């Protein structure tokens, strides 16, 4: 299931988190995404180790979000290989990748703006679990147990992300920063193994953006996932990520630890500037 206002996710076959657990390894080899004659991603090769947080930076139009779209299956590959834990997933559709634990967030955080925070998270959890309407209506024992488990999951996420005071607030009435925290909370419910985060601090004040570093670390810890992060806040990326990748015109021009990338003349010329 693809939701442009939230994450890419799908119910697991057993109604739970699926058979695979733990962070996933991602290998991208010579990946090309083309729109007509334009190569938005041009021969990108990249390895994201299991459990790592890797940051993608670059100017607008450099291909960062398109790369996330390709990994999640939203856009097709023109060529190249895409492997998750050494399994070739290039031909998998989004919901097949989601069953393997690939979860994609988006820049806009307009998930169910007419619902309360609690109801939003309940709906996200319902989307992940199989729901038997008749059993739920009749309040059969297994349905009651499933409902209790669902509400326990919601409660843990609300507490983990400090959303207790907002649980009855309408999501659309919250600040952009708080809505993004609700998005992060909903991601936990999807049980990601590979989390593709697209500019989680876009549109929020710098003071709120600084608070996202511990929040994203908490997300990484709670989900036990691998994170591929697109973000324009370079200080956040350098503090949070073990590896930084710089893109320009659809290609990788520099990669390495934050200290290495800071000194890389290609990265300086492409995005970081003279400083």
C-alpha cells in the first residue's frame, strides 16, 4: 500500500511484523532512473550496512528523493541492481518490498488531518494488521485480544515519542514539527527494517529541527532498523549519520564519514561550499 501522505507499508502475511526481523542491508549497483530522456539517477552504486544511518545530501534536483522512490518501488528502474539482504528486489512492487520491511516516509506530513493523534495511530495499526470485520463486530475472543494488543502498541508509541498531551488533538491543527513526530510514531508501527526518511525536518523551525536529532536516534533504536536519510540540514546529517553521501545531477560525487566528506573537494564544490 502506497500512501503519499505517509509511509509505504503493507500488512504482513501473518498480521504481525512479518517473518524477518532486525536491520536490513541495502546494496545498490549502477542504478539508473530515467524520465523520458532525463536520467534523474545515473549509475548510482551504494552500500548501506545493516543497522547504519546513512545520510544523502545534495542540491534540489540532485536525485536524492528519486533514489528513495526507486528503493521503495514507487518508480521503476531503467537499469541496475537493487538487493535487500542479498535478495534481488529490483522487480518487486512496493507492497512486496514493504513485506520485507522497506518503509518510506515523505516530505509532506498531512496524514489524516481530520483525525486525532490517537485515532491516526490506530488507523495506521489497523492498516498493518488483518481485520476480520465479522469477528470484530461479534467481539470474538481473538478479536478482543487483537484489539488489546493494538492499543498496547499505540500506547507504547505515544509514550516513547512524548505525545501524551496531544493524543486527543486533531492532527491537522498541530504544528508542523509535532505532525512530523506523529509521522515518526506511525513509522514505528510499520516495523521497518530499512527506513527511507525524506527530509523529516522540512518546513519546521531551526529550534524544532535541533530536537529531531535525539528523536531520530530514538526512532533508530526503537525500530532496530537501517536508515537512509535525505535531509537538507547538513549539521543534523553530520551529527546523526555514520556515512554521508553527496549527490549532484543524479550521481554520487562523494561518500564517507562526516569528517571525510567535510574535507572532500568534490563535496565542497557540489554542495557544502567554501566553508
